[in-house]
C-alpha cells in the first residue's frame, strides 16, 4: 500500500515539474510493472523442494523453541531419493525441546504413534522395532542439524511429525508423493 502511494506521489511530482520524457518513461514502467497486493502468506507454503542434477529432492526444514516446522508440505515423486536436512534454530537442549522428523506410513494415526513414541525416550522417541515409520531423523536440540536420505514411497499422502512428547499436535506436515 505504501508502495502504491509513494509511486503515485512520485508520478504527481514529475507531472508537476513538466518533464514529459520522465513522465512518459514512468507511465510506461507503471504499465509494464505488475503490482500484486496479497495477504501475508504463511511461510510454510512458500518452501519448495530443490531437485539437484542427480534427481535428489533436497528439502530443508527448520524447527525452533516455539515448536514449529517452517515446512508443512513436501512434494516428491514415487521412488525419488529425498535428502532431508532438519535444523533446530532454538537454544534449548534436546532433553527439554528436542525435535525430529518422523515420516509415518499410510494409515498410521499421528496421535496413536505419538503415544507409543512418548514411551521410547531412550530411542529418541521412536518405538523400537516399529513398522509404522518410513524414515526419521535423530532427535536434535537447539543449534543442531541432522540430515537423512530415504526413497520416497508409493504415491499417496503421508503424515510427518515431531515425536518429542506433546509436539506432534503442532509440529506436523504432509509428504505428498506423486
């Protein structure tokens, strides 16, 4: 909005000075410039998957002490190699505010998995011998980063969560495999 007002005032100023060539140039620029006014978008929807020369889908998710993932949707192809980088930008230790990313198989309810995960403290809140997980990162604390690679499963929509106790309700997203 401020941009439009400033632009209009600038145009008015140039017109009042009688500099026809500058006015014509400015008017032409205004016609060629597409001004888009949008509501503030959620940062989680602006993230994309970057596919490298080898076809690997590179995804970076940032988490914080406010129990948030900055990515809520990841789109990849079935059979594609996915390299996920998880960074915890907070300051708290993983015993207090740990984060991970757990990709759940189809049909697995995040709330039911989270109950089982809460009992698996010694295993980074991943139940031992579970068959409900496609892939997961290790649990990390503030200032840490972890990277995993996995092959995207068959086409479908899969949930991903943080399995630290109580986090799954806010720290979640969808892996969409086409």
